[in-house]
C-alpha cells in the first residue's frame, strides 16, 4: 500500500488538529518502557516529526526524522525549530527499506503509523535491526497513546467515516500475528502488543549481539 497524503494536510491534521495530544503521551510511554534517554534516535516514517520532537523534549536524544516525502522533511525541520529542539532534531529523506545509517549506531528507532504503508515491511524491520546498536530498542506500529485519546479523535472524526474505515482496514490487513510471524522469520526476539489504543512491535537488540 503506498502513501499519498498531502504534506500540508498532514501538518494541519497533526500539528493543529486532534492528533496533537497523542505524541507526548506516546513519547513518555516509550521512554518509560525502554529507559532510553540519550544517544541517537530515528523517527521512521516520521511525517512532520512530532513523535521525534516530543522525544527530544523529554530526553537528550539526538533525533533524525526519516521520511520518504521531501515535504515532510521540510515540515519536520520547521516543527523542530518551532519546538526549540532544532539542534537535536533533524530530518532526512529516506525509506525504511534502505535506511541511510551504518550498522549498529542507533539507540532507539520509533515509528508511528508508517509500517502499514511500507512497500516491504520485512525488509524495513531487518533494516531497523541492522542499524540498532547492541542494547538498542525499536518501537514500531501505530496508536493513539490511550483509549481515551483514541475516543476523542474518533468523536472529532465523526463526520469522516472513511477515516475510521481505513484505520480498521489497515488493522485487519496487518494483524499482530502477521508481525509476530515476520519477527520470527527475521529471528528477532520481540513482542507485538495489541490494545484498543494501538498496536506496537517492541524489541531490544541483545546487548551481546553483533553490531
Ligand atoms: C500516517 S503517516 C504518520 C506520520 C507520523 N509518524 C505521525 O505519526 O504523525 C505515515 C508516514 O510514513 C511515511 N512512509 C510511508 N512509507 C514509508 C517508507 N517505506 N519509508 C519511510 N517513510 C514512509 C509517509 O510518507 C508518511 O509521512
């Protein structure tokens, strides 16, 4: 499935719209669970970069937003400057399937709402594994932080039934078992957690693994 949303529409929806509240909540959940607060982070398929920006605000991570759309690279840079973290959040154009990073150099890869659109999800996850340093974490999937925030967004989107239909269709096409099988094929020891608020693939590259 390819991704075709217009970047300005994105920024409007994400920055100024109902999604704004979810990013700090998700960022806090990631930091609490992984304990990663320093080093290098990728916000993969980060769009306007809000998850990366929120992570930078509560940690000392250096974040690179990676997105296939050049317009998103621009928006992510604007948003990081606006949030006062431009010195630690940059953006580059790139795809999950061929990450522009060396092996074993990244402490945390986060990705929200993007894997469902990757041309080759398995290759993208293998790339995430490749760039993680031993002991590094990945948090990849989709979600809204809490069920309450999801309900708020659903209510705000009541006049847009297509949004909910497409969201549910993506979940049906990408059930947790699909990603569990993928992790198994890749030899990655991880979990796929599915709750009302979202679905996340979470793994840590073993500390003793080769970079
Ligand atoms: C629904 S948006 C989510 C944006 C952002 N992560 C957020 O939660 O606000 C999906 C993003 O994934 C990007 N994308 C889709 N396929 C990609 C790929 N193979 N590699 C990198 N980015 C990709 C799209 O350009 C888009 O910006």
